[in-house]
C-alpha cells in the first residue's frame, strides 16, 4: 500500500521517504511570488480521502527534502525543484509549479502504481493537480489531488501536503 502513495509522491520527484537535514531556507509570504531554498515536503497520507480504493489504504505520512528555486520571466513565475530524491520511472523527471497569484500550482498526467490485494502492481493512467498556498509562518500548505482514470484503483485520491523551510 505504501507503494501506491510513494508513486504519487514520485510525481513531485521523490523516490525516498527519508528527510534530509539541510540549511535554512528563505521565508515565502502570501503576497510574494517566490519559493526558494531547501524545503521539507510532507505528504499527509494518513489524512487522504477520495473515491479510489487507494484512498482507503492505510499509510503513514512521509517527508523528503527538496531544493527549490523561483524564476520570474515574462510575467510568469515558476518554482522548480533543483535537487532532491530521484523520481521513479512512472513519474515526471522534473517538477515545476506556476504562481497563480495566490498559490503555486502544478498539473500533470502520469501512471499511478496501483497495489492490488494480492500484492501485484498495475500502472493506471492518472492526472494530478498539486497546489501549495504560502502561509504566514513561511510554510506552504495544500493538496495533491489525483484522478485515476481507469483500472482497479480508478477514482480520486486527495492528500494534504505541507512544505516547511528545512
């Protein structure tokens, strides 16, 4: 069951649940389009919800650290992951978020690795939207929302996410 959620975490570029102790990062404020430095990203998988069987599988939260930088060009600000755990094969190899004016947002299609009751894994087409909203304490909070389009895990999975300066 952890493989199902780890696959979704890989969309953000994580291949390990180990958090790294790293240098402090700059604070992000709600009125600024900047997200930079090292952040500990936590997927609160113990709070997931949705219509997919994957949403009912018990999991524990996990955290990994990422180095993020922001580049603003042509009135578009993009926060990109520069360093962190290597993503799995069924996920994007690079991760970027676009500033919408109030939050960082990312949308992507990929393959959800669905763990079946007998332990086998199928790779089902999925589409995810991830949003992070800056908080007053310099952290970010949001959701990782996935629609699994077909297969045994068809349905939705919503996982709360947080990012805190490391």
